[in-house]
């Protein structure tokens, strides 16, 4: 479907640059044109931990819009992150608390979907946004558990082959393994994440079977994406990151709440802080419970916005 066709299907609000809200006008602008400190102030207003650097990274790998009031205050945002020509994740959907029930989020989402028309979508919904996404046709897939806290080095001996530090020569193998787990190639995103991260991988019979990246984000560091087919392999590539951040803030977002891997995460000091719900439109999330030696899955998300 063309951008014009989707815009018409979504109604005038998808293409209108101005929305009247509670007796004042709100206009739309490109997120790339807004100062980082203003975007950070928006995310802080809803309790999100994003730094200016996290917003900048999102702008480098994605596109989006903000809502501005008559004196140019940032009232809301929504972004989309393309992965090839037929898939995108949607994230950084924020509405100022005083406007959450006045249609600004719906207006921004429809504009994002018009701009990225022709794709299937995946997003992670907060409880406050569930009704909005359902009204747009998104279907619930699986809960994401936001695990975080002061990392604690494991006192249990490592089992099996230890992970190795990844180097530049491993980028192609990491990208290919991520594509198998995620369901589509994220070549540009993985390349940028790889450049900002410390990575560990696990090989078997000369082939990369698991990896975990870790980089600065929010209040400290985030581990993700993590891809593996077996819980024990996922533990092996995450363990070095936990050990390296012993006593410091670490975060990991996972769909898994049962098995060896989530138990390791909890024992590493990363307790469930919050949950969101993965939703999709057009291409549902593969069930991570089907993981196995020949079925790699995403054990931990890159971020909730990126999947």
C-alpha cells in the first residue's frame, strides 16, 4: 500500500499537520529537528531513563515525529525503525501525561504508519497505550519482562564452553544469527549496535550459535540483543557482561519467564522492574518457547523500541 493510500485509509488525522487539542493547536514536526535536551525532557516526564545519547542513537537508526504546542513545547513523540522494505518496529511513543486521553498519541501513530506504509510492524506497549494500539489493529503476542538492578557476579561455576570476546570479523555472523531469531535482517541496526557494544559469542563446530551485546543505555548498561538456541548458551554469553558490571546497574529485557536463562538473570541481581506487551500487525512474533539447537530466538531485546 502506498503512503498516500494508507494515509487516506487512516483518515485525515494521518496527514494533517495540525491538531486542535483542548482549545489549542498542536503541530507536528520531524524528530530530527528537535534539540536532544527537549526530547530527553519528554521521556523524563513519563519516567523513562533515556539519555540524550539514547535519543540520538534512535534518530540515527529511525524516523519519527513530535507534537509541539503553540509555544513549541514537546508534547509527544512516535518513531519507526525500518528493517528492510517490509518490516519495522515502532517505539519512542510518548505522550505528555496531561494529553494522554486527548488524541495526540493516536494522531502521531497514524502519521508514523502513513510514513512507513507497506510494512508489517512490531512494538512494545505500555499499559497506558494498550487501547490505542488495539484500536489500530495490533494483536498481543507476549509479555516483556524488564529486568534490572545491581549486577551480581555469579558464584556458580560456569558449565560448558566459555564464551569468547567478539571482534569486527564476527559482525556478519552476528547479523545472520540475529536475522534467524528476529525474523528479518536488521543489518544496519546490528552494525551500529555492534560498533557501540562489547560482545561475547559462543561457537560450536566452527559456527556462531549464540551472542550477547552490551552497551551504555539509560541508568547504566543494557544487555541486548541476546540470541541463542539453548538457555545454557544464552547464559554463557551473558555471564561475562554480568561479571564485568558486578556492583553496577545493568538491564536486560526478555520475553522469557521460565527456564534456566530467566533464573540466571534473577540470580544475577536483575529483578523484574516492569512489564510491557509485545504486539504486532501483519507478522506475529515467533514464540520464544520453541527455542532449540536449530531454532535460535531472541533471549533479550536490543531495547523495547528496537525489539
